[in-house]
């Protein structure tokens, strides 16, 4: 697979949220506003890229039997760096994401990509994989969060989109709203894929 | 055997490297983070007490009490907490000790339900405390907000605790000062 294809893989074919359904904890929990979604996506991308670089460099050094603890230590290190840095330089965002930043450690997307990709591929390929997955994760979070923020408060990124006439659906920014929006978005995307496949078959 | 030693060595070196990097990051960011916390407290003090002079920070029973003068009158602020719907709610209460009245209440930290319990932050709720006397019964005099009973009641409890705390520990000080005036 070429480098560009590795990158594009995470954007759609193996999209972490909509196709692999990985990392559901932050996906459901922090997508209350588009800004939170974007911040969580960028933080996760940083951790993903840095840990895949380190793991791919160390892939021939780390013995197979201790690979999982080694991966976790590396991932936890980068997560802690992100946590402190955000608290120091972006305190408002750090406060609204609160516990979910430290919880990036247990995001199975990150351990999953390190185990499945970085531990078996060169550093350059791992960086492309991490960027693809990270960008994919980020756009997924932003879309989901924007839908919830729009229906729940009438705003997106803090800008009013729907005026006074719109009866805001408060439930969308509460936990049930996360499940409802994710479910509806997944159903729509799956239907789109089915239609596309039918069209391709029809052409043949 | 050789494999086992390699396992130990590799994992230990990774952990050591991680500790080193994190120590560096912590040393660098800790003072900045501490600065933000101090700023937040200072901002809140000026919100609950207004224009003040000669502020003193007292340590009483592990709590910080901010004592100062406003227009020559003794005022004080303290942070207390009570459990709300989603965990502890932290409230800073500013009081005028000479008139024995609440000046202003500020909700600092909470994890209440967005859109429901978050009304406790709003001026519309916090202003209900302003001007109440220490001897008033806040449970009766402050209306709770329907739909957010637990959250609003928790703030009331926290305010009660703050008033009790200040009366218990600073009550003598006011009497002493008043006697000095006579």
C-alpha cells in the first residue's frame, strides 16, 4: 500500500468512528460542543502520531511478551504531556474536557493502531497511518459534536445558527443525545454505502 | 533466561525515559498551571467582595479565608462545598462581617447536568443570596429552581456552611473590633 493510501485509509475505508467503531468513550462523552470535539480530536491525533513514531522506532527492540506494557507506558507518557500542556496553555478547554484527556490512555484506537500497525511497519508508514487515523477521528468527532451542539443549543462552534424560533433539544447535549446522534449518523452512512454498492453492481 | 533479562531491561529503560520526560514537562508547566489557579481565585474574590483593600489570607482548619476591608468595613470570603447531582459543588461566598450580611455568591466548580443543573452558575440564581443576613434561614428565603432542586439546594447548603464557618472563626474578631471603636 502506498503512503498516500495508508493516509486515506483512516479517512474513510477504516474510519475509526464510523467504520471501526473504536474509541467510543470520548466519542460519546466529549462531543457536546464542536469546539470540544475538535480539541479532543487534535489531542488524540498528537498522541497517536507521537506514540506511533516511538513504537515503530522501537519495534525491533521491544520483546513480544512485554509489548503491551511498553506500548501503554509510551502512550501514557504522551497523554500526560498533552494533559499538562493543555492545563497550562489552554485552561478553558482543559477544564471542559476534564477527565477525558487522561482517559485518552485507554482509547483502544491508539493501542489498536500501535499493535496492529506501528509495531509492524516503518516509521514513515506509521506516521502516515497515525495522521490518517487522527484526521479521520477528528472529523468524525467534529461532525458528531456539531450535530449535537446545533440541535441542543442552536449554535455551532459558539456561533448561533438556528435562531430564537428553534426549540432547542436539550437532550442532544446530554448523554442520550450522543447515542441517538451516533446511531442516526451510522445508519445514514451505512445506507449511503449500500446505495453506492448497488449502483456499482447495477453498472456492471 | 537471556530473554527474561532483555524483557526487564527494555521495559525498565522505557519507564525510565518516560519518567525523565514527564519530570521535565511537569517542572516546566507546574508553575503556569498554579498561576492559572491563583488567577481564578483572585478573579472570584474581586467578584464576591468588590473593591477591597488590605487583603489578608488566613489559614483556618485547612481552609483559606480571604479577609479584607471594603469602604472601611470588614469583609471576608471563603470557599465551601456541598454535594450536588454530579459531585461536589464549590462555592465562594463573600460576606460583610459588620452588617452580618452576604454580599455575593460565586459558583466556582461543579459537574451538574448541562442545561439543567447549570442554572446555579447564572446571576439569576446567585443574586438571590445577595443581601441576606447571617441569621436568615436560606432554606426558606432562597427559592430553589424547579427541575434543578438537588443542584440549587446544594448551593444553599454550601452557603450555609460558609456563613457558619465564618461566624464560628471570625465572629470574635468583629466583636473585638467593635469594642475598639467604642
